[in-house]
C-alpha cells in the first residue's frame, strides 16, 4: 500500500521538491494538487496524473488521503495544517513552519488532541555532508561538543524574491524565508538554549531598500545545557559562504556545504607557528578537499540517474527526497516522522528574538 498524498501549493517549492519526490517514491502516490490559482493546480495535476483542486476544504472532503504536504506561503500554514489535522490527515509543513510561535503551539495542540503526526521540512539536515557530520558526532569521534558555529552569508537582498510577494510581509523580507536553515542546523547539531533569557541577538541593516526591511543581517549566540557555545551568522550583501564548524574535545570539524567537504583536525595538531605543523595541516585539508570532490562527483552522478530515470534510492543525495522517504517510512509504520513539528519551537523562538532585536 502506498500513501495517498496531496500537495497544497503548486509553486516553485512544490515543483522543484515535493512533486518529483512524491511521484518517484514507491511509498507514495501523488493523488491531488491544490492551489488557489486553479489553472496552476490543473497544470501540475495533469503533469503528474493527479486531481486538481482550488479549495482545500473540498480537497479534504473529497479525497481519502494518508498525507498532506503544505507548500504555500507561511501565512497560511497554521490554518491549513489545523484543517488537515482535524480531518485526521498527517501533515508536513514547509519551513518556516508558521509565522509565530503562538501559531505553532496552536497547531501542535490540535495535533496532540487528534493524535495526528505532524512534521516540518528541515531538508539541510539530510544532505550527505551533514549526515556524515552528524554520524561522526553520534559515534563520539569529536568528543564532547564545546562549540558550534553556523555561517550562512551571501543571501539575496531581502527586498527581492523569486518566491512571491508574500515574503515581503515578513520582518526580514526574503531573507527570513531562508533563516530557518542555519537555525535548525545549529539546534540539531549543538543543542537548544539553556536559558531563553540569555540568548544574545544582534541585527543590522547595511543595505538601502525601498521597502521597510527589519534586518538584512543577524548574529545569534547562546549556551546549551551541555555548556556548548552556539552561534549563527546569517547575512545578505556579502560573498556566499555556507559553513558549519563543530569544535569538540577530541577533534574539530569544518563542513563546507557547497563543496561537500568535511575538514577534520585532531587536538594534538599544532602549534601552527611551526612550519612543519602548517604543512601537516595543509596536507590534511587538501586531502579533505579531494575527498569532497570525489563525494560530490559520486553524488552528482547518482542524483542525475535518480532524476533522469525516476530511480528510488533509500540513501538519496537529495535532502528533500531523503527526508520525505524517511517520513513516508515512518508513517507507513505508524511512527512519528524524523523531524516532528515540535522541532520548530526553538527555530521560531530564535526568529522572533531576531525580529525583536
């Protein structure tokens, strides 16, 4: 039996991620597509052999669904998720899960009342390079984690978007739509804040914009229950750089997401004012880079085969596909999907702190 699945929202996110994953996966059947733009819903439904709807209430009333994906503007997430939950249908929300923490709590309360699984799309957690990092942390290779630094720079202007004008209603404009990525990565890898009141947030507006933009750069710092110092830097208006640095008692690791590189260094390296140690570190880093290139080539080839020929792989290199496959497996077995909606509590808390700052 496959999961009869509907996607609400037929825009670019659904087109690039939800539709291909659901139609390729043997565990799911794309049954329905719903969008307020009826012509867009009909076009997507026709392409994927689904039924088109322009009204979510009609969708829920007429279709016997096992799963709903919500890929609409975030302002509509809470209402759509609650409607799905009240219909007894497990729901997966694109990030940000909701616009506010209060909205999220309302959805979670409804899910608890009706005993319906809910989840959120935190796809970067399932990129191969991040999966390798988390595996090394779980095995204890890095020792005790002392600090996590996540840097996402070079994001697009907050007053420009390809997603739709709805992003301009967010305090950070288009910048805020991508803000959950570095937040949930840091929270998953480093841990959650020990004291909400002790979270340090700094924002800035460096650019000039026609619209009212609350911030175009933000830095957040906090300490976890395990005394790890976590920081997130997220900015527009600079050269692109997406990195995660994890500092452990036994080993420190730098993950360069664009190059698929994991560069690890042991605690006994250095001191680096010695030329021999500089050379040693250079050789290690060069080896990490070559390994990253090899991994990228292999994963690119496998992804091409997956996309071109509709091949299903349990260990897909595509973060969305991997996550949706894991979630489908969990729902088939009556379990909670791998990224429960409750994970968004701290993401939205940190986003709200940035808005306040």
